C-alpha cells in the first residue's frame, strides 16, 4: 500500500466514522414531550370541536377555517375561495 492509498483510506474512514457518530447521537435521544401552556386564570379553554372545517370545491380536501366569510387557501391544491356563512 502506498502513501496515497493510505491517506485515502484514512480520510474515507474518518468521514464514515463522523457520519455514524452524528446519526447515532440523533437516534439515541428520546423525543422531548411537548409542554402545554397552562390556561389563563378566568378564561375557559376553547373546546376542540370549535374548529370549523370547509371542503375545497376543487379537490375535496378538508381545510380548517377560523372564521366563516373570510377567504381561505386550500392546503392541498392552493385554490382560494370564501366559504359560505352558515344560515
């Protein structure tokens, strides 16, 4: 083995060892639990069912709507429309 092959082998080994260390350290950690903010005193938490869902007229995807009557953009196809206000 000449010097050039030796340097090449050491370089490739170092790169692979570094990649292994980076990948291994990321996989070994447990995900941190998401902390929820405590509710503000005197304020009732919003119910989960309060979200309104509108169906896109172009592709049929369900989109979350904060207020009826405001223009929204479909997350799937990018179509913009204004959902009808409930009667």
